């Protein structure tokens, strides 16, 4: 039997970790990425050129049997071109929804999923009207291409309206969201197979530093069964609506009034990296299984697990590995401020022990991290 070849649009660390999860299943990988020395390059042939020509895309399409992507900010036209010839999972509908915050909001409303009230903004006058309708503060975001808090403005007072428009107006349409007073940020990752069955990982608590994910804890501490069920209901209803195949992430705010959905990603997610060591079957393996048409694996997590991002500068490998139950994942990237270079997974027998280990590992990291609450 010939080996199934999976083509991944994007060759970053997510593609790299998909391939690392897929090789034990005897799957083969190729990537479409304009930078030849990308993190995934060690694991399969990289197609793509500086101009992302259609000829290079066609050569990539020839190289695999089934396709997926590791990043949603890619032209839908690429996915459509692939889909005309070969299967792509997730499909164009998932991509188009997650690429556009207004589409996402419409989907949440359609499915009765609570999220921040919002207004579409196409002018400075719209912005002024939104402050009347929604109150202050407002979070102003670009509708497309936003991630890690990029393309955002926190509008605290009316005097800032012109400044907000001056900063973001050229990228209109924008979205103005009411400011959600949350206790913490959570995410849930689910994976849906081609036969429509799905599995959900436990809710994960995420802490950011300077707009970038600093660390995640899974399962998120102090989550009752009803809250987990609620998050699972939200994500599975989205998966069904989109007829999604593969991993899918929903980011949520935990508030005194319950969960509020913030945004989605039609892919494996940084807040799910803990699952490589922390869950029976990782988000990467389950994603690859879904794309390959294989049965999904268990998402059970036996022990409190943490994932700590390595950002900007590398720690000493030996110092990290000296720590009990520390697993180091490096992405093969060069150092640059704010760049995700790798992550560390820690497991422990209790949350107290886990918090102590996170604090300990923080000493080994050159990048400052947001330490867990005491
Ligand atoms: P996003 O790109 O939508 O994930 O936003 C980046 C970060 O900004 C989130 O992780 C939150 O910390 C914060 N944020 C985004 N939207 C809101 C909101 N409506 N209310 C309060 N904080 C927000």
C-alpha cells in the first residue's frame, strides 16, 4: 500500500509538530512556505518561492494526496486551487470564517454563543456612534489579519477616537467590541473526524505577556463539569456548522456571567502544545489522524500540565532538561525579540507542584514570563 502524503500550507512550528506526530503513523509530509529554511524543513520537502507563484503551488499540489494548513492568514484562493484537484481539510468555509472577525461574530450569534457585543466600523463617525451604543472602554480590532493582539487599539476615552481611527482606519473595516471584564482567559481545542465524530480537550488556562501567550495550564484549574460541557457545546456546534475536519480552537473569556467566546482558529493552537506530553493523543496527532481519515485518539489528561513558551532568546538546553519532567521542544528558529522559538512542557502530580515547577523553570528562561498567581 502506498504511504499517504499530507501537504501542509505553511512550514512553521505547527507544521513541524504535525509531521513529528504523523511520522510514527508512516505518513509523509511536504510543505508550502516561501522561506526554505523554515521550522518544518527538516521533516519534508518545502515548496514555494519568494513570490508564491502558481507554478510552485501546483508543484506542491502534485506532491501530496491530502492537504491541510497550519495558519489561517493564507489566501483562500490557494485553498480553492488545491480543493479543485484534491481534498483539503479543513475546508474553505472554516478558513473564511476564522479569517474574518465579522464572519466569526455572525456565526456566534447564529449559534447562540455568547460573545462581546460589537459594531462594524467603517469611519470615524461609526467609531463615535459605537462609543454611544456599546460604552467605553472599547477594543478596536482589524477584521482580518489580526493575531497576538496585533492591529488593536484599546479605546478608553472619547478623546482617543481620532487617534484610534488614525492608527487603524486605513485597515477598515474594523470591529469595535465592548471590553469584557474577564477573570482569566481560556481556550478549548476540539478535533472533528471526516465521519463527523469529534473529541474535545480539557479547557486550558492561558496567560499572556506583552500580548503573546506566555504559558498555559491544562486542565485549567477550578473548572466545574458544567463549564467544561458548555465550552464543548460551543466548539462542537461550530464544528458541525462549518462541517469542519481537523483541529479547531476557541478562545474564551471566563467571566462572572459565564464563558464569552473571543475568537477562533481553524487549526492546532499554541495553547494546545501541552497535549504532546499531557494528553493520551496530542492535538497534532489527532489533527493528522482527522486529515488522514483515521479514528481519533483519547484527549484524556491524567496530570496537571503546563506549557511555557520560549520567546526571543533560547535558554540553556541542559539547564531545562535538568528539571524533573521537563520536556523541551525547539523549533529550529533563530533568536529575535518576540519570536516563539520553542516551548517547555511540565507535568506534576498536583497544581501546587506544577506552579512550583513553573516558577523554577522561569529562572532558566532568558525571556521574562508572566508568573502564575500565588
Ligand atoms: P485577540 O487578538 O482577539 O485574541 O485579542 C488579544 C487579546 O486582547 C486577548 O487575548 C485579550 O487579552 C484582549 N482582548 C481582546 N478582545 C477583548 C475584549 N473584547 N475585551 C477585553 N479584552 C480583550
